[in-house]
């Protein structure tokens, strides 16, 4: 989700767009002010869509992380069962004790590498492991669980990348829109320098509110206008 300041900035942009819509007759269609208002309105639409994408990718990341955790534990359980059986078999085949020893540290890639090694080394001894109470399909199960863990890692990585992309896009869109508001601020103040009512409406529209929404606020956000639109950004 957008953070507090981003949300408040988005809300300001929405107010500026409404100001432009309410006073469109004051700005010639081909004027710089009208062009800037169009850009700001487009930014509001873009931010709304990107905020939704960001929230969606955040949810996807949570689901993918839960799936990864489950797939990781399932694969680890497989390896520990094979390792236990190998310790017994090693009484007659001493070399197995080292081949099927569980590493002390099992980061994701270490776990995958260990699983692949166990699979390759256990396949020729499948019947021996089955004789030591591993399921008859333990090789097929291990193969499937390796693939499931790889898929879970890939999905988590993709979801995180999607979230990062959405977050970066929001930041870039806000930066561009804030620049437009700052430029528009000078034009509006010049145009309505003798109209205190319009100036007050502009200041209220273009000011970024303080506080309000917390860090995890759901709405989106842009700049100020308590002076030049640079004032409270």
C-alpha cells in the first residue's frame, strides 16, 4: 500500500483535478495551465490503477511466501526421512552416512541442492530405502516436492518483483505530478492574484494535508500549495 505521505499527496492531486474541473472555463483549452491540469488528471487515474496493482502484488507476495514456507518444510521432511534411513543402512554401507548427511545451514538454494543430491544418490538404492520403511513412491514424491519448492520460490520472486515495479511506478508518477502542480501553482497565483476567493480555493486544493492517514493508509497521494506548491511536499 502507499505510505502516508504518498496517500496525502495523491489526495491533493485529486483535489487539484477537481479544482480544474470546477473552474475549467477560467483556463483557455490550449493554455499551459489547462495542459498541466490534464496531466495531473491523468496522473490521478494512473496512480489509482498502480495503487491497485501494488496492493494486488502485496497480497500475491503474502500468498507466495506462505506457499514457499509450506513447500520448504515438506521438502525438508523428505530429506530428513531419507537421512534417517541412510544412517541405518550405513551400518552395512558406511559411505552412505556422508552422502545423506543433512547440512547445518539450509538456505533455500542449499536445500534445493541437497535435495537434488539426495535424489541422485538414493535412486540406485531405491529398494534398500523402501526396505527401511520409506514409502514405495518416495523417489517420485521427492522429485515432485523439489519441483513444487522451485515453483514456490519462482512465484514469490515474481510477486516481489511485481510489487517493486508498482511501487517504483507510483513514486515516478507522483514525482512528475508534483512538478506539474508546482508549475501550475505559479500560473494560478498570477491569474487570480486579485481574487482572494479563488486563491483560497486553490490553496485548499493544492495543500498536502498533515498527519491524518497512517503509514498503512489505503488511499493514494501528491504536493502542497500553502505557498508555492513546494511548501509542504
